[in-house]
């Protein structure tokens, strides 16, 4: 369906293409679970002989590890750039040259970069598919796919009322997710401090796509209206002025008292979480963020196999 193409933004996916990825992830999930306690071990050599290059110019745990795990669970190999200080980047090599060179060593590249638009630029210099693994405050399409997969596995994708909470201005995960959810007729509630509201151009695009969009400063105003809370960290590293960050840090906190207002709501988070969710919430039936992180493996298995023409 999209063999050999780049994955830069969720806006480039049709609903049918997203559904195909999610269905493929369900098929491959058994291999993601192969080494988990109580699971019957199954191995795959689907991507044997293929090489993934992880080029991460920003810190990452879940995204980098889940890409690596996905590739290895399917029998492929991985080469990593996880420290620019230990590479030619430290000598001044530009991204275009790095991409030209690395694309000669591998079959697919997962790129994380602090500059918005870096993945799109890299795609113009690469001889293999580029997967945007996060570009500044821009997009993070595979995170969106695993978010959708989590919601689907909870049976909520076709009747979704979701609150996106926290840093909606700089949060690339919520930008990507909001666009994708508009394809599914979701009702979107944006909850953020005044200075971190969803960008106007994104809200306009969503409304033009027919999505219902509501905004609030107070999570208590929407908790009874939704079936999913998608909580995000207020990202200190995205603020040009530390004083502005200090004004909004700790604005929202999800605790068990809040959950009592809607005992069936599920709680998601792209992680890492800092202080926006109380630790006592982790053990509740509502908390889905650790399962959500695991789902990154089958979803990225699906993406890699499809891009490489084996899905």
C-alpha cells in the first residue's frame, strides 16, 4: 500500500491506510509478545537480511528501543546513532550528508531531530524510506499510530470523546494525533493553560475536516464528557524562556480523586511522565500508558514490514 515511501506526517495517511497498519499490527502482535511471561514464544524471520538505522539527535527511550525491538523481533538488524558526540556530527557533518551516507548502509531510517521539518528535508536526500520519529514541535506519526492502536484495542476508536491535556502548543504527539482522530469522527476536547493552547492553524484544519472541537482551561469541566484522557508532559526543553515554563509547570495533575468523577475513563500518556499523573494512578484499571508503550512494538513492526514490501 505504501511500500518504499517516507512516513513524515499523519496528514499524509488516509483512513484506509491507517486501518491497514492497525490490522497488520494485530497480526504481528504475537511476535511482540514472544518473550513475555506466560506467552507462547513465536519467532519471525520476516525481515531477515534487512537493516534499520536509528538516527536519534534527541534523547529517546521508548521510541528508539521499540523500533529496535520491532526490527529484531522480525529477524532484522539495527545500527544506531544515539550520541552525536560519538559520530561525525560532532565534527560538523550536516544532516544531508549524514543521510546520504547512512542510507547506503541500511534499508530504512528512523530519524529523530530537534528541528521541525528535519525529516522532510532528510527524505529528499535519502535513497531509503525515512520514518519521522519526532521532529521538534512538528509531527510524530508512529506515536500516533500506536495511540490509535491502543484506543482501538480498548474498543473506543469509533465512538471516541477524548481530552488532549497539557502542552498542546509544542506537543508533537498531540498535533499528529488530533489530525488522525479527525478521520475517525472523534470529538476533541483541548485542555491547556492559556499560553499552551493548540495552534490556531491546527484547530482550523480540524474544523474544516468536520471535527468537533472544544477548548477548556479546567480538566474538571470535561472529565465527565470523555472516555479517554490523553495527558502530556509540559515540555521544559521546548520553552525558549525558562520563566514562561515556570508559569505553567504543574498546571494539571491526574489523581484518583479526579478519576472518581468518571470511573470508566482510560488514561493515556506518550511518556515520559513527570508529575502530571500521581503514582497511585499507575495501578488502577484506568491507566493504559504502560500498555500503550508496549503497543509501540507491534505497530512499528507493521510499519517496518509494510515499508519494506513484506507487509
